[in-house]
């Protein structure tokens, strides 16, 4: 039996980012193996924190390199993901939802 104490599924975040027309990516880093790996020795809280700090440095390095590698022109379609997803006639959307969602759908529903 496999046990994942700190399992995190980021499908919800990815879906919300898509709906908000945001580019999204995940950086996942492991802090300790002892929570699921039966043959790995136990680790201390201090070891986990040290690994967590190293992971933070690694994530920052990955982000710096990723930002350098981003194309000058925006080539993905993330910023227009809702262009063909909204099917309700704008005239039928009540004013309050229009106002509440204006940051996300404002360019499609006036």
C-alpha cells in the first residue's frame, strides 16, 4: 500500500488559471522520502527544513532561467482561452455576475 502524506493535486489550480486566462506551470519538489518510501530511513524536522530551503533556492533558479527563456512574443493562447468558451448570450447575464467576473470575462461581456 502506498501512502502519500503530502500529496497535492494541482488540477484545480490549473483549471482556475485556464479560466482566468493565465499561463500556468508547476514546480514540485520533494522534501523527504520517509513518508512513503518503506526502505528510506526516517528524517528529522531540521533535515526537512534544510531540504525545503534548498528547494526554494532551486525553484528561484528554475524561475530565473525560465523567464530568460520566455519568447519575446506571446505565442501561447492562454490569454484568449475563454474567447470561445462563454456560450451564454451577454444580454442574459445579470449585472451583478458581470461586475463580479469583470476581471476575468470583461473583455468578452460588456
